[in-house]
C-alpha cells in the first residue's frame, strides 16, 4: 500500500481552496468506520469531489490509487 498512500497524499496536497474542502470531508477517521463490519449496507450519501472536477494530473493520481488498490485484490474479487 505504500504507493497507494503516497499517491493519495500527493492528490490531497495538490488540491486547494473549495476543491480541498470538498475532497477532505473528514479530518479524523481512525476509529470511525462508516459501514463497520456489516455484510449489507445502505447506499452512502455522495461526498467528496467528482473525478471530472479534478485536473489532468489529479485525475492521473486518482486512477493510480484505484488501479493500485485493484491490483492487489484476489482474482475472485477482481472479477
């Protein structure tokens, strides 16, 4: 996960102003797991910043985060 975390930090640092406020919607999440360990969850309210509102380099970082995460999933989960 090191690259995934580094890319997320780079993305967060690249945001300014309103975009940063929209993207960082929780300051502390260490013990606040939104869906806990429930097997079924209701849809969550949309939060954050839409991918389309990001600049080119920011979109590249966002895709890198997702691709890095998906790259480590077991094949049965990835399908």
